[in-house]
C-alpha cells in the first residue's frame, strides 16, 4: 500500500515534469496529508483521482507534444479534463500562430482509441462532429473541426477554448442555489436547445452539470452537443459501457435505454428537470435504477405548485412532460406564490426551523471551538511530519549522491584495471612473438652452418604456424554473411558480424542537456539513465539493413500471413518499393517472421536486445550519433524542418527511403539512425535501474504489453535519432513508422 510519503513523491514527480501546476500540487498534497492524519470520526478529504492518472501515451499525448495533420498542427499545453470519453487539452493552433505571430488557443477533445478502432465507429463520430459544427449559437461551445493525428492514429475534435468552470464545480463549491438563480443559469441552456431544434431538429441527449459551462465573464455555454451521446452509443456496441442510446446515469430518461425512434425533446426536458432538482436540493432525485412508482421528497426551496411543475419535467411518461426545456422553465416562473394553506404550513415550519436553528447554533459554536483547537493540533502535526519527510528525502538524496560517486570510482578502477590487463596481455603477446622470431632465426643460422660444412646450400626453414584456423561463420570479401534457404529458394537478409566488447549504455548529462535544448521533455531523457557499462559477451551477426518489403513479401507468400492491423504494409500511404524497409508490422508479426527464417536456414534468428542494438549503433563511438554530435538530412531520413545542436534544416521526405541510401556506420550497418523505428526484444521499463549488464534482453517486470523501439523514423525530429534514445509502443499494434532488423546468434 502506498504511504503518504510515496504519494507526495509521485505528485512531486508530476509537478517537476510540468504536468501539475504549483496550485494543483499544493491542493493535492494537502488532501493526502488530511487523509493520512484526519482525527477519529472525521471523514478525510478524498484525494483527487487525477493523481493516479499516468500522463502521456507511448508515442505522444504529453505536455508540449505536437499532434494533428502536417498542414494543421497543434501543441498540447495543459490537460484540462480526463475521463471515459477521452482527454481534453488546452492547445496552441500552430498554423494560426505562424500566420499571426501570436498564440491562438483552442480546446482539443482527444477520443480514446477504442471508440475509433473501426472505420464505422470513426465515421459515426466524424458525422456527429461535422453536425456539431453547424451549431452557431452564443450559448453553445463552438466546434471548429475534427482531425486525426497521423503518428498516433487518434481522432480529436477542435473546439472553442473557454476559461471558467462547469456547473459541477460551481455546485460543489457554492452548494444548493435558490430557485431564481438556478432558473437564470438554465435559461441560456433552454435558448441553446431551442435553437438546435428549430434550426437543425437536434436534441442534446446528455445534459448534466458537467456539460454546462460558466465562463469567467458569466456566460453560459452548453458542451458536447450530441458528440458524447453518439460516442457513448458507439462504445456500448463494442462492450465498453452498459447499453444505452444516450445520456448519463441519473440524468437519463427511462425511455432512453429502449428508444427505437428518432430521439425527441422529452429526453432533454427530463435531464434539465433532474438537474434543476439537484441545483436547489444538493443531490439528484433518483439514485440507482428508477421505478415508475418512485417519488422523491419535495425540496424546501419549492412551493407545492412549483414542485408539481418540476415533477412533470421528470415524469415517467414522456408525453406528460412539457414540450420543451423553455416551457418547463416558464411554467416554474409562473407557479409563484403559495396557497393560504401552504403559507400557514410554511410559517409553522419556519418557526420550528428557527427554534431548531437557535438550539443548533449553541451546539455548533461549542463544536467549532473544539474543532478549531483540534485543527490547530493537526496542522502542527502535519507541519512536523512534512519537515520530517523533507529531512528524510534530503538524507536519501545525500546517500544517493554518495553512492553514485562511489560507483563512479569503482567503474574508474575497473576501467583502469581492464586497461592494465589488456596492456599486460599485449606485452606478453609481443614477448612470445619476439621469442618465436628469435628461435626461428636461430634455427635458420644453425641449418646454414650445418649445410655449409657439407658444402651445400641450406634450405629455408618454414616459420612456425601460430594463427588459429577460424571455426565460426565466415563473411564474404565485403564482410557480409548470407544464410541460404534449405530448399534453394533464396537466402536470408545480409548480415554483418558484430565483435564482442564493452560500452557505456545510455546518455551523459551533457547530451541530455542538449536534447532538452532541442525540445526533449525531462521524462524522455530520464529513460536513458543511469548511464552504465554493458558487456556484449556473445558473438552475433546483425542485419545490414532493416527487413525490406521484398523480404517480407517472400515471407507472406510462403506462409500466407495476413495483417491484423489497420496499416497496410504493401500500401502504407507513401511509395514503398521492394528495397524499402517494411512497415505496418507488429512486434508479434516480427516474431513470426524470425521463426520462419530460422526454419528456412537452420540458424537461430531473433530480434536484437536493446543493449546489442545500441552497441551496434554506436559502433565504438560515444557521440550522440555514430557520425558525431551533429546531424543533417544527407546522413539520415528524418523531418528536416527541425534541427539539433546547431545543425541546418534540410529535406522532409514524408516517407521511407530505400535501404542503403545513406552512409553506413563504422561497422557497416545502414539506417541505424532514422528511416523507421526498429523493434527490439526488450519489455518497456521507465529507466535502466535494475537492467542486466551482460547484453541479454530485459524481459522481466516493466510493462509487458509494450516493447522497446530504437532509432527514430522519417516522421520524427532529429533529437529522436540519437543512439541512446528509447521509445516504447504496444506490441500488438502496427504503424507506418515502425519496422525491424534481424539478429543471428553465432554460437
């Protein structure tokens, strides 16, 4: 179970990553402390659910990320809301920003992938968003456009960006309202609904406090006009929610779940009546499933006549409800003034209420004095606990720094010892070689002297054979190894022999700082830490190029493999010839290809481990890329509209390039930087804490549904092409920027 200290650490990490404001951090920290140290009998303040939200996605959805089609990009600035219907982000319209020279803020509603995983569901949502664009009313939030992000395949809706709070927040802060202010807040809602019906014959179908927004200027806006209802209906068809045509539990009319005809205005009348009851009473009238005979108590804020009008609004039979929301509100305004009998009852109730109030006042004042004293004790205790936590964290940080320095010293000693050992072995080898040469020359002199005494020329003596005969696979004159298929139908991918050795995996502090200057987030570069030594102990060979379209086509014809993803590997949306790297394959598809290749050649093919990939990519270098600390589009395929570490802008090719287009790294491997992301064997972990140092794949723990990607792609900025950069993606999904490279075990 998480302690208060663990939760506060998690909060602080979110705050430092820019995902929580200072105000949100302080508010949630106080909620944790209140829950931990609440006095007996007091219900602690619940901790906001948003604390448990893990921000971001595998290839996006985090603050500062850019999404959208190439001609209309948006930068995510702040997460506004998060729920079952997706995420709502405040974002900058970069196209408008570039044209006008100042920020244009919009709100993006990014729908969950499960709502658009099929073309039919996506089409329904697009139609609904297109319909919502037609609603131009001062009390309806404007829907500008819909779009799809090509990198994540997520659909999102671009809307007017509002500053203020929804009715849920207002009621939570201010409590129940008198009838007149409640009617004043709902009048703009009635006008918006009347406009939608008169102009387009549309009903909202999901009215609730969360969809009524009050701006800082006091304007009332109606949100999610039909979009949420259509999305929820689509979600129910794939088993995500209980079946229902529209609406939210508690505000949904009884007929909504079985409605077979076009939705009518009675649905919205019912929801507004329920919401009005909640606004004046403090809770909704019906909890759980409602029966036809259930009747809630009359709110004290309503007269008997007003209560009768409000009851007609959430009548079980839709035919008995007012014709529109406006008619309901007008009827409530006209039902003013109690009857004489009601007035007498109200006066008697008021006298009794005043007597109870005076009695309760004395009790409350005494309780307030006791509570104030108890609260002060709690605050003092919280302060002491917080100081203790901060001291403990400072002590832990001090120990961690000390341990890091100790580890650096040990690594330096190990490196010095290894260097000395290699020097000693080299000296021994040279001594043995010199001894062998001396013995060889002595034998030649002895043979010449012996033959001279006989009067004949001395034959030459062959030097000793001291080179071992290679017993492993032998590459051709170009240094390339090819395994032929048993049936003679072809051969496997071209392989390059990779020598064994040691290297430092991850990035140093200087490289991480340069990456952040180029736009990287702190949470991304922390994945590359801690930098550590890894030994590649087993010899291997690695694909000279990523697996190509032609090689994948041979596998498809031989096995009958069929794609289960939405990306067509043969036509991903840009030109793909047989010599281009294949895309649109999942991690599991790559495993099928490797099993088939092993069967055809009799050799052990696999994906490289993450450590083997970075070792081969670096090829003995320690810079950001295998060709140095700078990059340009003559060296790799990436989005040349962006730069890194002072490099120039260049070409953006908008698709893959043929294998071998760019120069290889020092070990003869092509496209290790850019072109396509490459699957490796390892499971996704947040950093290298606990990672093996022997070069084997790290498949224990971590997020078992996701696998590591390396190398960057044609779609990404140059900072993603660094040798040390790590990415992750769902192993069951395909993409038009992801391929793979084979590895082969040699012994």
